[in-house]
C-alpha cells in the first residue's frame, strides 16, 4: 500500500517542514534518520504560511495533496495561518481532505524531563476522534442573540475510532482501553460512543475495558494518571484532555502525535511554529523526532525506531546537551549540539525500555455512503424553532390556534431545553429562541411530508421560524430527547 | 431580599441533607455552625432518592421548591437518582427550576492536604456557565446512524455569566479574569462568549483580563496553575476544567461550590453520596462545610465565615483528627471527632489567611424575553439536512433538478461539515446525513416564507429530510458558517 522506493527498499514519505522552527526541527530529524540509516526517503512539499501568501486559500497546494495521496504518509512541521489570509488552517485542510479520523497522542514520562508527576511512570495513549463532533463547524445564528453549533456524532464515526483505539492497544501491547464520554448528559450523541464501545468491545477480549465520565476523567488524570493505559474519546473532549495529559509529562513542546485515516497518515509535533525562537537554532526537535519514531513504527521499521528512541531517551536522561526549554536557565545548547548528542548515542540503551510494538491494523471502511435502514420508522412530530419576543403563554396560545385543524397539535414549548409551556412554575430566563414541539395526531410510517410542510408554512405567516427538526421513531424508539420539565 | 427570622436576625436557609453521607456531613456542618453561633436558621426539606421513591419524578417536591423560593438560599447535600426512577436528576431539576446560571468553584490549596502541587499557592475560582451549551439536552437522531445535540449559547447567557465572574473577582479582591473558550473553532457559539467578554470588560477596569483557548487552559492548569485567578467559561468546558482544577488541590471530595441565579443560591459539596461509607460516621464534612462558609459570605456573615474557615484550616494544618480520606491508612478518625476538633479550634487563626471578601452584587435581569432587533435582516438561503444513501454526485444532480425553476438554487452539499458537492477531490467518508445548502436567487428582507416551505415540500417528495435551518444575514453579516471546502 505505502509507496516504497524499490532500489533501496526505502519508504517514500512526504515531508512538510512547515513554518517557524519547523524547518529546523525537520532538518534535525532528517539528520538523525540519516545517521541511523532509517529506511525513509523524503519527498519535500510545501504547506502553510508561504502557500497562503501565494494566494492558495487552503494552505496546501494540489502538488502537496497529490504527494501525500501517493505516498500515503507524511511528516509535518507546524503550519501557520498568516493573519489576513482567511481563517482556514492548513492543518484542518489536510485532516479533512484525507479524513484523518484518528488523532493518536502518546503521553509517556520522559527521562530527564522533571514534572510534579515524575517517577509515577505515566505511560498512556489518548485516541481522539478527529473529524466529527462540534468540530464539523456547522454553526447558525438562530436569532441575533442566539448562536447554535451542531454537535454531530455518527455510528460509523464512533466505530472507526473505537476500533482504531482497540487496534492500537493491541499493537502496543497495552492492557486496558477506557472510553471517556459525557453519555450521562448527552444520551444520543455522547451516549452513542459509549454504546458502540460496549457493542464492539467483545471483539477484543484481550483488552480490559471501562467507561468513565469525561469530567471525572480529567479529575483522575490529575489525581492518579498512572491508572490509564489507552483512552478513547470524542473530538472536543479529546482536545482538552490530550493537552491536559501532555502537561503531566512536560508539556506540548515535547509531545508527538499522529493523524490516521484510511488513505493517509500524517505525523507531527503538537507544538506550533514558536516564532520567537525561529531561525535561531534553539528549537527542541524532540516532539517532531518522537513523531517520526511513531512513523517508523507505522511503516514497520521497529528496530530503527527503537534505536533512535533509545538514543533520545539516553540523551534526555544524561541531561548533558539539552535545548534551553529542558535546561536550567543559561545551560541550554542549540538544536545542532542536541542532535549531535542523539546521533552519538545511537546504539546505546537507556534505563527506560522501549515498548513492544506490532503493526497497527486499521479496519478498512467501504468507500460508499454509510447507511443503516431501521426495521421500522415512523414520523411522530416536529420541533419548530422560532424567534419571538412574546411570553411563553402568548406564544402557546398563538401556536395552539395556528395548529387547530391541522394534522398536528402543540405539545410543549421549551427555551434552551427547559419546558416553559405548559408552565411548570420554574423561573426560566427566556431568550428569543423557542423550541415549539408539535405532535402528529396520527403517527405515520416512513418520513413523508405528513402536513409538516403545511404547518411550517402556516407558522411562517405569523412567526419567524429559522429551524425545523422532525421527530422520528426508529425501530419503535423515540429518536429525540424530551425537554427538562417538571413531571 | 433574603428571608431573615426577625427575632434573632438569623437568615432562614433551606437545608437539603440529601442522600448517603449527606445527612452526616450536613449534621457536622450544623454542629459547627451552632458552636460558632452562625446567624443561620435551618428549614429542613427533602430532595433526592426518597422523593423519587415516593413517585415524584423530578426528585424535588413542591414544598421543597417553595421553601427555596421563599428563602432564596439553600445548603444541599448530595442527591442520588435511584436506578429505575427515570433518568432525571434532582440536581438538574433544582438548577433549571431556579435558573442557577452561575456555578462557582473555588480551588484553593488547603493546609495539610498533600498533592503534587503543594506549596505552589494555587488559589483560583472557576466560574462555569450552568444552564446553556450542550447541556440544554436538545438531541435528535438525524438518521438511525447520526446523532445530533444542539450547542446553544446566547448573548444574554454569556453576559450574565461574564458579569457574574467580574463581580466575583471584585467581591473576592482578585486581580485577573481569564475567559476560556474554543472561539478559534466555534466562531459563532464559543466566539460569542469571547466577544461578549471583550465588550463588557471595559466596565471592570480594576480587573486584568485575558482570553485563553480551552485546550491550552487545561494544559496550563497542569503546567502552571498559579497563573490563574478567576476563570470564566462555558458549561461543557467548565465541567471538565473545574473537576481538573479540583484535582490539583486534593480532589472532588473536599471541593465546595455554589450555584447562583437571580432568584436563589444553592450551596453544595461537589462530591456525591459516597454510598460505600454512608451511615458509618466516616465521611469528611470539609466540602459541605466549605460550601456553607461560602454561603455565610453570600449572606454577608463575613466574620463568622472567617472564624469557621480558620478553624477548619488549622485543623487540617495540624493534621491531628482528620478523617480517613485525608490520613495515612489506619490513622483516620470519625466525622464526629473531626467536627469536635474544628469546634475546639474555633477562635484560633491558621498560617493561611482567609481572603478579603465583599458582598457579591449580581446584576438583576429583567423578567421578560430577551430580544434584540437588528438594524437589518435578510433571508438568503436555507440548509436542508436529509438522509440518503446516494453518492454526493447523485444527490447533487437530483437536488439541482428539484430546485430548477424555484426561488432557490443548490449551492453546495456537505457531509459532517466538509463540502462534498461540488467535488473537491477530498477523501471524505460519507455518512447518510447531507447538509444541502440552497441560496435564494433574490435575497429578501425579513424572514418570510420566500418559497422555502415550497422547496422543503418538493424535496420531501423525493428525499427524506429531517432538519432545516434558514440562512440569515443580521446587520449585513452572514449569520452562519461555511463548510470546509477547498477554495
Ligand atoms: N500543528 C500545527 O501546525 C500548529 C500547532 C499549534 C500552533 N500552530 C501555529 O504556530 C504558531 C505559534 O503558535 P503558539 O505560539 O501558540 O504555540 P507554539 O508555537 O507551540 O509556541 C509556544 C511556546 O512554546 C515553546 N516551544 C514550542 N515548541 C518548541 C520547541 N520545539 N522548542 C523549544 N520551545 C518550543 C516556545 O517558547 P519560547 O518562545 O518561550 O521559547 C513558544 O513560544 C501559530 O501560528 C499557530 O497557529 C501550529
Ligand atoms: N451534587 C450531587 O448531588 C452529586 C454529585 C456527584 C454524585 N452524586 C450521586 O452520588 C452517588 C455516588 O456517586 P459517586 O460514587 O460517583 O461519587 P462520590 O459519592 O463522590 O464517591 C466517590 C468516592 O469519593 C469518596 N468520597 C466522596 N465524598 C467523600 C467524603 N465527604 N468523605 C470521604 N470520602 C468521600 C468515597 O471514597 P470511598 O468510598 O473509597 O471512601 C467515594 O466512594 C451517585 O448516585 C451520584 O449520582 C450526586
């Protein structure tokens, strides 16, 4: 699958040195790879600030996308979005273009990097879903004062990331996978991840499995981080806890990551372009080098990976030639000297053994629209969201009258999820965004028009609606949540 | 405002001892209050498991709601939702009923509670928005495989919590307020909180102000927690980082909180009912006692608050009679003995001074539907979300044909926020949930029907739609985000 250059049996990798300190840390990695005779050949490509300045609004030109599509593997430095060139990030472009759905963030205590948790043997991996959730970026102002973002989670999306996490646990000889969600509050979206976790879990009997509420997970990460092995979680949760976890072992500056999908894998440092030290030869290449070591394992070059990793570990442990960010003030060396030390240490073994790795197998997903037909489906009502400055009582009376004689009747009105009509006695603060729930007098099989479009039209003559959601039943179960009322 | 019993000039407080260890830690607090002659009189009320078992599905009976409404202040033990009595929590019922929009979580290093961060002087408050965001719980299955939760954030909601946070900073003589959001990704929702923060900030020139991206905030909380003073954030973010922050100073078991609104304030321990130790006289009352100390300050009893707080601090610092959770194994004492020690220490002063407090003034909000009329509004298109197993190309062709001759034309189709029609060359994995964007040929003033209902109806004859969002412009600005495309 992955392109190899036959003469040398080397794997061709697209190299995106990137912006700021990117080229420096890439060059450092390249030198160490050369010294270790890593079986990799680089195909250098462009992305980031220079590309934006050429007027390519995605930050990644066609040739770069083609190179990654061909090689299926890339090592990427930090990319900047220069101010004034739109607000799209080249990082997001690459992630979305190649549907890199799995973000892998190893978090391991490094020798010589002192933190309040030093000595506790933190060694975990956070597997973050990388394309769904609130990051789909689907936002609509509902009224001038009410903003909405759609949090979308899908069954195939959950299954893909959960199987990737189980696969990773197996590949890294890990014992336990913890699924972290907010399923107790968001029963349909976050709950879906928990349910899928429980469904596919039995396929991996060699891996212990548990679920944790995401807020408790953040708490436990600070209280007793040693308890975690692999954590799988949704995009927003994962964004927060992966940065938290990186902090436990020394921070984002030394954290590597990979972004995996069916069609490509991109390895990168978590840090940015650190413009303040760019071009000065001071950058610490540990993060990008660690990402490159992950990449070697991804292509099956386990031995070279271990050789380089051990040289890095021993360099950090001995603490001689470390860059400024890891040294007492005034004792830091330049990138060059650090790299030289790592190269000198190639072949030595540190006190911290490398883990055992096997190839990571990702389930390949068919290249067609994922769809499951339920055994039965019914349409039972509709939520019509409208903008109004009326009181709940006035609105209730008006909508009841409009629905009179139609196929639907007004069931309830809620405001930010709290029922306000019929009144409950609560002291709800009202914004001008009402969720008006109508139920069909006769639930109907299928998902046809059923008079809903007519009701919407009739309401549009008196009120200002902006959002409609059908209320369905799939396989005999309500496919929506009820507002918080009193009974 | 707050009910006081005139004979004794005592404040009447609704007491909800709650479930599990709740009654024990409440009794401990009551005894200490009595010994300190705190100006409080208790009106004991019911909520939680026993109430559910009586068949009251909200977990809080009318008399309890009435008591809190009358007294405007309550001290609450942990409440359980017994299995089999629905999935509504009495805590959520109380929060929503009284619109307790501000969750206040002080995080201060306590003497005698050893953590990896001991000695660094952590002393911050997290102010979490408590009623909006994904917690509105508005969820709809879009297709059998695609779940959606609405993340709603409102301008008045943001303004209320931000002003509460500034007010709290002033009341506690704090220097800096940090607003933590994901505004870089969710420009309309999370971005609204950041914008409102910047707008109201100038009203508080005595408080330093900055903004931090929420993932970096979680990172910094672990790397350098001392830098934070007050943090204000949205509901989901706050849920995660407040539990994280509690972990830095010893965990949820000793963390207090308050829930403030215009009509009531409820003070509580963050921990749950700890069923494993319930009824054994072993529970640590520190969290509920600390919440009760916050309550004393809320009613202006600053001196008594300080007397009790200092007795608690010195008890913890001297480390004699501590409960099991804070003692080396086998050296813990019962709740009773700990309480006795605190009472004995009333009047003594610890090495850790109490902070200076002033009354917290919350801006009162008018009791009508919050609404702002923009100077101009236009309707420019509609997003129609539909379920389909077609390819993007097939769907594009079909919808283009359906729109032919109507007032709208198909502009683009996206799948989980990524444009898939017109094709971009990306390798997007398709789920059966397409966001089909139609633009009006002639944008129209106002928010009238404009042929949109007709288009929806026509699409419903061929495709299965379940969700519609109008695309508006307010004050000349697009009130929606564009999907991630290539150009
Ligand atoms: N994946 C990516 O491509 C990515 C990720 C994050 C940010 N960015 C972009 O990078 C730019 C800068 O972002 P930022 O300043 O927020 O974060 P950053 O570049 O990571 O820099 C934060 C600080 O961390 C230190 N640092 C980071 N990496 C280091 C290294 N390898 N060696 C030594 N010190 C290191 C530097 O500290 P000192 O300056 O104190 O030495 C730097 O100021 C922005 O344009 C941002 O959009 C890109
Ligand atoms: N605000 C609320 O009302 C609230 C909040 C959270 C949970 N809950 C409810 O409480 C029930 C139990 O929840 P949970 O087990 O997840 O959390 P929990 O009750 O906080 O218990 C977690 C563990 O923390 C320890 N602990 C908590 N508070 C303590 C105290 N005051 N003194 C000594 N140790 C303490 C106990 O450890 P050991 O058992 O090891 O001694 C306990 O097992 C559930 O029904 C939940 O829904 C209510």
